[in-house]
């Protein structure tokens, strides 16, 4: 004989539902932890990408062109001033890069920046099919302007200004 509760369900059915709910919550927690762990991991750039040399000269016209692309495609997340605090940055677990951070920017090659713009990584999209190679290199030139010029002299493949 199965005893039914006031709503007509047996205690066995209630326990089964509670157990399924607990399993569901645990599954969601595990998947979420996995996603967050991956999102926080190092974004490794292949060695061959690090050695890419920017073929676009770093001059006023290319910087201006890079600025136009940056403002259209990047500023919402990375910020108008390149500080990583764009109006949409709050939406993402992985915070956008801060291009004003001298210590980080001085260790990044143009090839690394180009590769990251090209390939993307969630939540940042890939721009390989959205921007030409030259446009991506011009964005690299423009984001270099956010860090102090002294950072550029220490960059392995920096261009004279």
C-alpha cells in the first residue's frame, strides 16, 4: 500500500523528483565550473604567431584606419580608451584585455595581438572573416597607441613612430 500525500502523489514520487532536481542542479554546476575553468585559462598563442611581423607601417594614416575599425568593432568591450571597460564588458566572465596596461602590452608582440584578433576566443569573436589582414594589422597599430610609447620600444617587433 502506497500512501499518497494531500496532492495525490506518493512520497516515493516526491523523493524521485527531489533527487532528479538535485542531480540537475549538480550537473549544471559541473558544466558551469568546467566552462568557467576553461574561460580563465591561459590563452596560448602558437610560437609561429608570436614571430609574425606587422607588414603595415605604423603611421598616422594606418593608425587612423585602425582607430575607425577599433571604434566600430572593439570599443564596446575594450573601451574607447582601450582600458577593457567598454559599455558591454560587464556582460562577460572573461574581461576584455586592457591595452593601457604597460606591463602586459610591452610583453606582447604584434603577431600575438594579430593572432588573437584573427582567431578570437569566447566571448571575443574571430575577426578572420570579418576584417581583412590589413585591417587587423591596423587595429594592432592602433591598440599599441593606448600604452605609453616607451612600451613600444621594448616590443620585439615594434615599428618606429
